[in-house]
DNA sequence: ACTATAGGTGACTAAAAGGTCACATGTCAA
DNA sequence: TTGACATGTGACCTTTTAGTCACCTATAGT
């Protein structure tokens, strides 16, 4: 399997994106902590975390009997760079900033 | 299905990413033109283009009996903004630039 | 030492996605 | 107006993926 394929496949699932969202707010969380926020068994969450880890989106470190999970933003940036060149970046980010401003006013 | 789900699902397939790559180089291509670059029947390619279109990653316009396809980078930028905040962006993009520089020297 | 707690493996089922085909419509150009 | 070309639809099969469960190992703390 190609290197980037793991990243995109990992991002394809809404549960995994939710996990990244939680780690974006604060990382260093354990499996059990993440599981408690999801309507799913521990095994399901464990599988998802493994997929994220193999994709390099999450880095994990064992600490005693716990396993701590951290978000790695680098693969996300590489996605960006693949289809947005430096010249259009200014234009596009201006657009998305406008979009989020408009949505805040709702 | 959630709005962003369509985008991530669309990006999960390597054939669809290849299509985006081709449109990134030059867009306004027809189905037949894109098909000729892939080892797949026209129907497969058509399905993929439809998925990309529904995700908003590709915009299409009919011109006579042809259908022209264009790349829309906005959803890509939104992915970036979801997990990379303004403060870490400088640091991360510095890292990815370093990475691509190193790879060019190979 | 014992017990509760945190995490891990492999097999299994159900749902979703990728790809092809027979068939069909609309458009160009001689 | 006839034939070739570009695109479209629905059914179908196969492969992949999400989620659960029975069972297992390791650490913490009393």
C-alpha cells in the first residue's frame, strides 16, 4: 500500500476524525478516556487508533499500563500542499476565512 | 451523510486522487480524456468523477456532448484548517518544506 | 498475593465501496 | 439522416472495512 494511502484511508472514517478532533483540543489521552466519549466498544476505538497510528496521524507512547496518544499534523499539511500551490494558497485561504466569518454570524 | 464526510470519502480512493492530480496539472478535461490515462473502464472513471463532484472537489460543466471537469481546492484547504491552527502552521509548513527540499536532493 | 484496571489479539458478521456490463440518450459531422 | 462519438443509468458481483466478542497479558494499588 502506498504511503499516502494510509493517511487518506485513515481520514475516511468519521469516528477517526472525531478522535483527531479530540486530540487536537488536547492530546496525551488514553484509550479508555477516548472510548468514554464514543458510543462504541473499546475494541472498535482501539482498531481506529491503530489505523491512525499506522498512518502517522497519531503518535503513541506507553506509560505504565496506559498508552498516551498524540496528534501529528504533518501528514495533514502534506495533503494541503499536494493540491494547493503557493500561488493559489493566498486566494483560497482568503475564501475559507471569509466562509468561516460568515458562519460565525449565524 | 455529513457534509465533510463526502470530501474525506472521496479522497480515500487512489484513483480519485490520481484524477485530482491530473486536474491539478490542467483542468477542463473530459471523461474520455481522463479515462485514457487509467487502466479501468469508462464506467469506473465516471463513478469516481461523480463522487468527486458530489464532494465539491470537482466542478463540471457540459459543453455540447462533452463534459468538462475542474478542480476546486477549497475543501482541501478546509481539511488543513481543521487540524492545523494558525500558531502551529508556521512550524509545520517549515517542516514539510524542509522535507521536500531533502527529497529533491536524492 | 489478589483483584481491579488498562490494553491487546484473532475470528467472525454485516455493511459499504470498487469495478464491470448490457442497455440507453443526446450530439456532431458528412 | 445516418453513423460514430461522448456521456449516462441500473443491476450485479467481489473485495474491503467497521464493529463486536471470547479470550489473553501486564501493571497498579491495597
